[in-house]
C-alpha cells in the first residue's frame, strides 16, 4: 500500500481528488489542511513513510511552504516516489495574454513564488508532475486539453473535476510523469 500525503486539503480540487481515492485500497491517504505550512516542524512526523505527496498549497507563499517541506524531507528522508504540485498557467510565460489571478495582488511576485516552488520540486529529483490550470470553475467549460510545457496557450477556464481527474490519474495511471502540463477546456 502506497502512502499519500495531501497538502492543502481544503482546496476544491484536492477535495474532489481525495474523494476519488476513497475506494482505492492501494493507497492510504493523510490530509493536512490547517497547519503552519511555513514551519518545518509541521511536516516532520507527517512525511515519515510517505511515498507520494500532492501539494494544493497557495496561491501565495508556496515558496516558503516548500522550503519548510523540503527541509523536513531532507531530515526525514522518506521513501518518496512521486510529487504532484498544483501550480498555475503563466509560470512558464506560456500565456498569450496578461492575466489577473484570483486572490493575488502582486502577479509578478506570485509567479516568481510559484516558479521557485517548482524549481525546488525539480531539484529534489523524484518523479514529479506540475499541473498548470487556467482559471478553475465548478462547471465544465468544454473538452479538456493538455498543453505541453513550452507551448503557448490561451487563458480560459477548466473545471475542478477535470483538474482532479488529471491529478488522480498522474498517480493511479502513471500519466504525465516528469512533466509540467497546462490544463484548459475548449468548446
């Protein structure tokens, strides 16, 4: 049985994804929602024996959260096999337009924090997947389209359900390993 740690379990995508794992006996899941994510001590006991980490942290300060997390990982050295991070479209300068992000006052700082967090994930040298959705919504907005890293994309909408499905399949079906993918729905 693989042990999964979910960071930021209050995120709507995290909630949907977590429910998908309920009936899957191959995984044992622990969810962290209301801890001090900037404190290394918050992670020490939680990362022991963890095989997979999902991060749904943010929007702001994910860089500080990850500095604390990776310090704990360095100290504990769990049998980590996979890391999945929910980030945002725009971190790779792939968007064809200027964007305003919800709950973000300083877009430049926000994107830099996201980029730094992604860099920490990449440098940890475990298989990873970075999910870069456009604006997420409750309702479906069309057919899901996956945009490879380095390809330009428009800024549109994507449903929480589709992002959660991709996040689930990254682990269960071993999809998009060592990739950063944009997620958008198109009519």
